[in-house]
């Protein structure tokens, strides 16, 4: 069932306070994807997404809106910073890498979904493998087989088949295996060590990272290079996870995963381009050689619609949704090149957060900062609660700190909360019976207000 724009906004309201215009804009953009999918193929080809520019200071919810939107519909999503890209011909990340990153995100989504489908079968197979590894004499039998194989190979003889075990040996082995399986299922063997083969991870060259080159030899050649493995001894609880992963991968058709991922990246992908205002405006005298207008012109064909080659195949960017964002303090949207402006027809201005917004952010979202700190301290047997007047005081200090110094939006709340709960967090150790602590306005004033001065609030600056 596809969500309506109203349902999308209601879902976003659980995590983001205010910014109704931005929520409505992204909700309509998302619903238009569903509407487009209902049309005939000829008409569908003519309709492209209406990309969005969000204008507002940091910390007001621009990234969170885009991220939650993608999570809501399980769409491939990446966030990139416009300042990380360089003009063609310069060392650094080229703009096409954002599309490749999106395809990688789509691969992960499709892979996780496929792995969930085969998880039960993979878990059963992993259990059988662990039982074999835990059987008494398993290492000795494996060592004996390897020695016999090496002797035959060195003698230039074909490998001989193992002698058939007797019925008594089969029955004994079956009985032993059932005993090991029972103990394994009861969780009594979780710390036993088993030896398994794991794939070696290819580390990227540090020199390439230092030079800003986004290159991986393994990615260039795909599956042509053989995968290196090594033997490792792991506890059963860790080995189980590795074996389940291996068994799942055996049962997944990667061609299907790649095909589905490319389709999802093309039709459902969302690319969030942050700090786009940093590449707008006139060139700075004496600045870097890379021109900001040059980066804009490189981004333009991606947003307009082009074909980008990836290691999984070619992908079209025509129907991806692009959401750009920036504070636009020193530059204006009109400072972007006209062609790029035209590709972002929807412009939404996000509001600065008020003191009332801060108070709502402290309690209403499902991931509210007060809920996070309460959960963290509960691990050390501290039962934390906040009175309404305490929340008002915290919101007041956060708001005033933003007004008097750099406005960093809702992130200021984390700074205030860290200073407020510093003593509690330091002294909590979980060694005492559960302690109940109620934070009231007096406590907030004592731990925050007493050190607060309008002309000196450096301790709130991140």
C-alpha cells in the first residue's frame, strides 16, 4: 500500500518538529513517483521528478527530512556534500561517484532483503556446519584427510576415496552429532572455539586516500579476481554469524540482486546534495584553482539525466529524485548557474527554530534527546526524568545560545544536555541499587544557568 502525502507528513512528524512546508514538498514528490508508475509506459517516460532545494540554517531538519523520507519507503538514499566534488581534470571525487554510491546503497538494500528470504535455510545449514566442526575428532579427521591428499598428489596418483564407515561407526557418529546439536541449540557451546574459513577484506591503498583518489582495484575487476580466504578460530557465537552470511550468499543469485538494485536506484533513488550554496556565487580572488561554477556544470548533466557506468552496469539518472540544501547566508539560489536552477523547480525555506520548537524537540519525537539520555543512563541503574519547567529552561538556554553565537539549530540541545548531565554521567557506575533522579528547573539553573553569561557562552560552542 502506497502512502498518501498526508500519511507521509504524519510519519515525518514523529521525528521532525515543524517545517511543514518542507514536509509537504517531499511528500508530494514521493507520491508523484507512485502516480507516475500508474501511467502508460509512453507517458511515464515523459514525466521526471521535480527536484527540491531546501533553504535554511544548519540543524533545522533538512538532512533528517530527506533521510527519514528514504527510510520510510526503503528507497536507496545517499547524502553527499557539493564541496567534496571537483571539476573534471582535477584530482578528487568526480560527480558521477554520487550515482555509484547510490547504486551501492541499492545493492545493500536488495542484498539484505534477499538474505532475509533465505535466512531460515541459511541458519539451518549453519547449525549443521557448526555441529560438524564441534564433533569430537573433527580436526583430527580433517588433518588426516589433508595429509592423505597431499601424499597422493605428491606421488602423482589420483585421489582415493575414503573407506566406507561401518554401520556401528555411522550409528555412533549420528548419536554424537545429535548430542552436539542438542547442546548447540541449548546455547551451552557458545564460547567453544571452531576453525572456519573467512574472506580477507581488501584494504584500499592509503596513498590513494591521501591523494583523494576513489579507486579500488577489486571494484575495477569485479568478480574476476579470486577471493582470498584465511582460516580463523572464532567462538561459536561469532562463527555462526559468519557461516550464516556465507550460506546466505551461496543461495542468492547476484545477477538478480544487481538487476533489481539498478532498477531501484533508477526509479526510487534519492540523492541529497548538501552545502550546494558553497559552490554558488562569484569566485573568490586568490582561491583554489577548481572553479565552483565548473563543479556546478559537472553536476548539471547528472541532475538533468544521463547514463553513468558502474561496476554493476549502466544506470540512468533521469528519474532519480535530487534534494539540494544549503544555508544560503552569503549566496542566493539565483547565484547558481541558470541551467542548474531550472533543474530544481521547487524551493522551500525552512524556518529557524523557536524556543517552543526546542521544547517540543526535547519530548515529542520518537528519538527525542531526553529519551536517548534516559535510556543511556538506565544502563547504569539511573532512572532519569524531567519536569516540564526543566524542559522549558533547557529550551530557553539552547535558544539563547543560538541567538548569541553561531546558530547550529537543534544540535545545540546536545551541547546543553551534555553540560547539564555531566556530573550524573560521570558518577553513574551501575554498582548501586536503582536511583531515581528528577531534573527540575532549579537543577537546570544550578548546573547551566549559574555558568551562563550572555557575553561569554563559549562553553556552548561546539
